[in-house]
């Protein structure tokens, strides 16, 4: 009799747990549906408000979406014989854009390494200042490159220097954050060993930490280089030099120079794809090669 009572109590308890779980699941679905409905309503109202305040209605101009690409492609096809000459003409501007991205990445990586070491627990030279260094990196990441470039262009004038400084400033914050996360996974045993023999903080970082994290550093730096090429091309539209500046001029002249705009688009597209593929190849070699060495 006692066994039957216990069995009945167990079944009742299981049923109560199941019912409680199902009720909780229903509440989660209800709350999720309500949040989704609010999100969709906010998105729809925001779109309607933005469309009403726009100079031209979105739906009214939607049918013209392909007009500009069609005009560019049409003129480029008519002047296809001028394409090689246009590619040669704008190649130096492309090289300038790549140089801006490369120098910005090098400066940003160097600054990011330093800040990441100072902002990592267990490695920082001044542990109490870790929050300060992290907030500095937050600020550097938060300010868009185009805002910094516009300010610098006002002060220094147009050219590649404002673009380089703006991209490098943002890159320091971005890579500093990524490098800091990598540093947290580094083993502290080499650092402790170097400390026991009287090594300085710089020696501990260079000899104890850098060999462990260098592959990840280089991988992130290559990824950032790809991003910086796009950023330097975009900054050219605000007068920061490079191929973006030439593209802006070609598009501003309109019909008659669309073939040049097409050549610039082609140069930029091929470069970004090539750098992306090369960077991906080396990142895979660095990350997977490192893992294979560790497993071996």
C-alpha cells in the first residue's frame, strides 16, 4: 500500500513538473511573440517616418534603382576599348589607397599590441589603470573613421594623411580589443619564469607572451587590412585621396565619364577580392597550422 502511495505521489510530482515546464514554455513563446511584434511595429513606423522625411519617396523611386548601374554599364560597353587605358590611368590611385590601408594597419597593430598588453589582467604593467586603457580603446572604436577624417581634412587639408590617421586611430581601438582577448588565453608560466630571473615588463611581454599569440595577432591584422582597404576607398569620397576620390569625381561628372567610373569599380572590386582571398589563405595557414603544431 505504501509503495502504491509513493508511486502515485511520484506520478503526480512528474505531472506537476511537466505542467510547470509547459506553462513556462508557453510564457516564453508569448513574450517572444510580443517582443517580435513590437520590433516589427517599430521598424515599420521608423521606415514610414524616414520615407516621409526623405526628399523623394522610397517607393516612388524604387523603379529607378537600376538606372545608374545600367547607365554605367551601357557607357562602359560603348567605350570598352578605353578600358585598358582607364585601368592604367587609375592604378596609381589604387596603389595610394592600398598604401593608406597598409600604413594604417601597421600603426594600428603596433598601438593595439601596446594597449592590449596594458589592458589585460595578469599582464598589465599598471593593473589599476586597466579600466582606463579599456575605455580609451572603447572611445577609439566608437568614433567612425569618416568623422575623424572630416575633422582632420578641415585642419590639414585633403590628401592621404588625414585618411591614414583616421583609419589608424580606429584600428588601434579595434585591434587592441581583439588582441586583449587573445592575451587572456596566453599561458602565464613563461611570464612567471621570466619574472623569477628578473626580466623587465617589456622583456616578459616580448619573450613570454608574444611568441604564444603572434599567429593570432597576424591573423587579426590581415583581417583588419582588408577592412581598411574598404575604409580608405570610402574616405576618398570626402576628399581624403586615393581611388575613392577619383571615383567620386568620375561619378560627379555624370554621363561622359561613366566608363572611367566602371574602370575604377573594376579595379576596386578585383583588389578587394584578391586581398580577401590572400588574407583568408594566410589566416587559415596561421590558425590551422598552429593548431596542427599544438596537436602534434
